[in-house]
DNA sequence: TCACAAATGATAATCGTTCGCATTTGCAAA
DNA sequence: TTTGCAAATGCGAACGATTATCATTTGTGA
C-alpha cells in the first residue's frame, strides 16, 4: 500500500491519523480542503481524530511536500495533494467554484520580474477572483 | 485641506480618528501598513485612538476606495493608499522588504485566462516571494 | 516483547479581527 | 449659536482560525 510508503519517504511515522488524512485527500471529491473540512469529513465518516492533530498533520504534510497550502481570501488555509505540477487558481466570489490553470507566459514573466528586482524567487501565489458562469452559481440567479 | 475633502467625497463624516489615519498614510515612510502598525504609530505619536476604530476606519477606507487591502502570507491584512494604479508585489521572505511592479503582459494573460474559463474577472492578487539582495537583508548575513 | 521517542487528544492560549453597547461627536436644521 | 440626533467612537467581550501545553498513547527499532 503506497500510502504508508508516502509517509515513510516523507520521514514521518505511519500513524492512524496521518493515514486517515492522506486517505481522505486521495478519495475526496473535492480536492481543495481546509482543516475544518478534513476534520468534519473524518468525524462524519466515523473516523475520530482531534482537530489539533488535523492541523498538525496538514502542516507536516505541507512541510514534507505531500500537500500544498493555499491562502485564499477569507482567512483560512486550504490544502490539496501535491501532484508535482504547479498551478494557479481562479475562484468564483459568488459560489466559491474553483478552477485551476497554468500559464507558462505568466510563469516566465514572474521569473524575469524577480530577476530584475534582484530577488531569488522561492514561490508565488496568484489568485484570480471573479464571477463564474456555472448554471449552479447563485450569481446567475440574482435578478 | 484636501484630507477632509477626500473623506467628504467618500461619503464619510470627517472625524478625528479618520483624519489621523489618513494623515498617517500620507506622511508615513512605509506605505504598506497593518492595522497594528497604524494603531501603534498613532499611539506612539501621542494620537490616541482605539484599535477597534482603526480596524473600522481601515475597512471603510477600503470600501470607499481610499485604501487597498492586501493579504500577504502571515495572516494579517496590510493596507496602502489607492493611487489608482494597480500593481503587484514581490516580497523578501527574509527581511520583509517589499517591492512593487506592474506587468502588462501578466495582466493581459490573466484577462485571457478568466475569459477562457468563463469568468468575469473582478480582481486578482499576485505575490512573488523570494530572497532580496539588499545589503541590510539578514539573508546575506547568514553563513 | 520492550523501551522510548514521537504522536495524539483534550483543552487552554494566542492572534488578528469583529461585535455590543454606553458615551461622544460631527453636522445640519432651527 | 444652540440643539437634536444619527453616526462614530472607545472599551471590553466575543469571535474564528490556529498553535501551544502536557499528560497519555502508540509506532518502531532493538
Ligand atoms: Mn489546485
Ligand atoms: Mn503596493
Ligand atoms: Zn460561481
Ligand atoms: Zn530581504
């Protein structure tokens, strides 16, 4: 089972809570989850974990590269599995619907800008906020 | 005095705390200030205001377009005067040094991406994080 | 199986921010 | 000018997200 292997190669002990969290991310419909999401979903499915442990595990997973953390507007961190392919996000302010994109032109410009300003680039975050056109989006259903 | 005029045309009553905050932003060396920064700087200069009022005023100023709010990593909001010219930021993770930039290529790509995904773009935030090369940056002074 | 460091759970504490409410103040009408 | 009153303030309590503390439990390697 590759789940405990993931933990091993991250240098983390294979504990029940960690397996539960990893499991959840690998099986969940929604790929972007907050600590509260994870906690509630685990509790709901009968897996009891402590909220404190959820927070700890999420941070450890981020540190070891298993998860990526995002800080969207709204103050709470959101995590997703790190599939190794960087991407950015476009978020609907009405319904929260989220889409992913990657644009090599933008990535290239960022590198250039960092260099021009004498910065060694570590990371960047780009979020586009707008209104989506999904049928289910409440935005479309307001007069 | 254009400061009270700014408040008037924003539809806000001209109160002492609001003038103090506006004043601070217009005279401060550092253009990017958190609520705590504003509060402490005002207190330090003998202007006594309530922290709650600082938060309220900052939010009102954001709403009326006098200030722009940024959500950098670290969880606290940072504000700057809205000079009408959108720009993004590159931040040093070591010393917090911050530089501004505007890149029309990136802006254009973002518009295109939003359109491709069927989004009406409202806003976006782009932060580049890295290490700067300022002499004063602690990064340079660690072995 | 054992020993022990590491991880967990429960809960208190922290941090940034907002709320509730009694008091003050800007401002416009008289 | 005074006066009336809605709007703004100050204070402290409350809040939501997250982290810290610490006694107890659990992997793991010997
Ligand atoms: Mn994603
Ligand atoms: Mn700026
Ligand atoms: Zn939507
Ligand atoms: Zn620096």
